[in-house]
């Protein structure tokens, strides 16, 4: 089985950044892999394993879009166990979900994976659109916000659970398909390939970290650099950011003498009642 996993670099969400003119200044940003994309890589690796520390059967291919420096974050994912990577040149600031989905569609056409796994969203843009757009462009089945996934032994379908407003729903989707994963996908028994691992197989209750052996091996793994044009993609962004501004400073709170006064302020001043 070949699994294609998208990965994006994002600024460290815990780092305080400053504004420069009408945009956030990212010149001093500390970059890292989008956390949901790390869960996607962990999901793909588990789907190719017989269990924790078990043998692997299959290939996990990474795809990222951005400048050459993104290779640094991709090396970290290769050290986790992914097999190879594809880096499509691009400018972080010039990308939007539609353009990303069109590039991924071209990569899918070239790589012909059995499954495409994405994080449900990136923590910088929070658009939650790429997976759905990609499935639409491919005409493939999709399942979003996965909390678990089990591949059938024949490799032709997957049974998934996904979180919805009313709770958790279970669905069966044919392959090939596009799925996006949520935090709970890294549960001990949330992911399994029935052709490789039995019901008793389990992993750690978190995503794996790169071992020294994995880091050394990652240095020799391929990251092939290509352009969007070489993939036949010439689409330009349909969403443009015109202006950014910081939120207004928070005002100090006030004390109230009674519940009645609190309710009155919430109704007349805060206007939330």
C-alpha cells in the first residue's frame, strides 16, 4: 500500500511575533511541522506496520509545498519513518487552500497512492478546506476529522469513526480515498491495517519521536524538489490577504458587588445577554 501524506511548516504557535506594517513579521519565526500533519504521518506509519516496533509493509510518501527550507521539517518526518518526500517549490504567503489542493491533485495523479492522509487543518490558517477540496477535485470518497481508521484485510475499504456535533459516527469508505485526521487518531488502538495487524495490536498513546537511528537514516532518504509548473499546475490563489491587524488590547476586569450587578453589566455593557 502506498500512502501519501501532506505536511506543512507553520510558525511555532507559542512564539510571540510582531507586526510589520499590515502583516505579521515572520522573519524571526521558529518553524515546525503542523501538529495535525504529524498525526497524519503517524497514522500512515501505523497503517503500514504490524504493531509497535513491528515490520512494515508499504510506502509512506510525504508531500509539502514551500521554500527549500521546508526540507528541514521534512527530514524530521523522514526520521520518524516516512520513506521519501516530494517538495514542491512555493511561497508560504502566496498559497491558499485551493492552490494547495490543485497541486496535491497533480501529485496524486503522478504517485497514484491508495490513500491520502492529511491533518484536519493547519494551526496558522485554520481553514480546514484542503482535504475536502482535494477529494472533490479527484472525485474520491472522503472522511474528515477521523478519530480512528481500520483498513480492511483486502485493502479495498476502510472503516472510520469521526467526531461530529452529536458524538461519533462510523462510516465505511472505499479506497482510494482522502481522509483528514484529528488528535484522537493517535490513540493506542485507533489505527490498524487488518491485513498486517490483529485486533490486539497497539501503539503508544502519542506520536513517535525520531530515534538516533531514524535521524541518521533520514539523511539518505530522498526529498525530490519539483515545481508546480512541472506538475502541470498553473493556478493562482483565489484567496488573498489584504490586511492583518493585532487584536485590541484587553481591558482590565472589574469587580461587582452582587450577581444582580454582574447580570446588569453583561446585559448593558458587554451585551452578551
